[in-house]
């Protein structure tokens, strides 16, 4: 067997490698700009280099990693403009997701209420890690409920790309925990069946997150080409 690509039956291993890298970026164990090597991850995770190579390829396509000729693969480091663009698209897509999901969730809000309860607990306990994790679950639930695979995939990619920056916002200013009130507003609108109101609140909520991320110091962003 040559080491040019992972075999089809290695797909589970590739996903495990991809998940391990994604979680490491989310947790801050891998930071933007950090270079990654196949051999290091193959040894660390006990998998083949082709599996790591395929995971790198997929995560590069997703926008989490960045690949350059002769320089290898690194965690993607975005400029302020790139982050802004992602949040603008994210707001539009999340607004669409909550509008489409509202009829279904109005009929059965159990999952939504369970996540909101976890968010409220994290807010009370000032638990930044739990807040970050449940925040992602909250936002992805709407796309998942729609059953629209393309919408889910696009939002997953965007969420992975900006997760690290959003966590840095939490660490930099835990007053951001107070934004949980917007989650409760969305839940109330969904439960009342007001899809238009839920969409408007979601778009405003995502834009507020964009502003908070943009308030981070310059060292959290890559230099723009003009710089």
C-alpha cells in the first residue's frame, strides 16, 4: 500500500483525526498560525500518515487549516476583514436556520430548552468553558433541526473557523456571559411561533458577537496583505 491517500475503510480514522484537531483548536491547544506535521499527529494519535494527510486536506477545505506550498499546513490565522466577512455570512445563515426551524421547535422545544438550561447554569456559575460549548450547541441546533445538509455544513465550517476567537472574547471579558439573555429572547420567540422575530434577534445576536470579536487586540488576527 502506498501512502498517497487514506483507504475508504480508513474513513472513521480520518474523522477521528479531524475531530481531534478541531477540538484542539477550539480548546486553544493549537493556536492560529501554528504549524502542523503529519508525522507528529500520526505518532500522537497512533494512526497512519495517509489518514492524517486526508484529515489535513478536509480541514483545509473547511477553512480551519491553511496549506502553503513548501511551508506545509498550519492553523488558519484570519485577518480582521476575513473574520468580519465570516460573521456577516454566519448571521444571514443563522437567521435563515432559526426561521426554518421555528415551526418544528415550537411543537417540541425539549432539546432547545435543555440547552438553554445548560447555558443558564453556565452563566450562573461563570463557567466559560461550559458557556462556550453550550453556545455552539445552541446555534447549531437550529440548522440541525431544519434537516438542510448544506446549511448545516456551511454553519459548521464557519463555527469551527471562529470558535477560537469567540472563546478568546469570553476569556478577555466574562461580561459577555450576559449576552445569554439574547438566547432566552430567541427561545421565547421560537416557542411563541414568531419566526420573523426569532430571525431578527438571531441576526442581531450574531452581529453583536462580531463586534465583540473585532474588539480583541490585533495579535489575535493575521496582518492584512496591505499591512
